[in-house]
C-alpha cells in the first residue's frame, strides 16, 4: 500500500497542521495531532490513491484543499478552537503547496500516479 509514501504524507501534513493549529488556535498538541492524522488519512485515500491516478495534480490538489478546509473547519467547531476564515485559508494554502509538491513526487516515483495520460504512455 505504499507505506513509505503514506508516512511521508503523514509527516508533512502532520508537521504543518500541528504547528499551525497550535500557533493559530488554542488547539492542544493531541487535538492538533488527531486532526492532522484524520485529514492525512482521508486525503491519502481520496486525493492520492483515488483522484491523482485518474486525473491530474491540479485536480487532486484542489480536492485536497477543499477536504482540508472542511476537516479543519469542522475540527475547529467541534473542539472548539477559534479559527478565523483568513487563518483557515492561510493554512489551506500552505497545505495545498505541500500537496502539490507531494503529488509531483508521487508522479515522478511511481507510474501508478501519472493519471490516465501517463498510464497510456507507460
């Protein structure tokens, strides 16, 4: 199941989400970590394993961004943490940049992630 790639995603997303949730909100380390794990695992299956091989980096990154906004907004409301819309957008943009780079990494390393056009050429 590409455990090494999943661990890279967990580390990257985890670092970004935990760091920024703790800096921007009153989230505890454990709350931020649980949020990061949930977001990363759902994004792995939806964005990386399902969408990226069937579409493009742009579409998978956009989907990851929408998913991140929904998960972070819901977590902030459930916890409850104070998170303004500008803070949420800023965090989603940073996560989106990481996701775009991560998707490029996946596409360079594994033909499975090239999308329909990439698989037709391989």
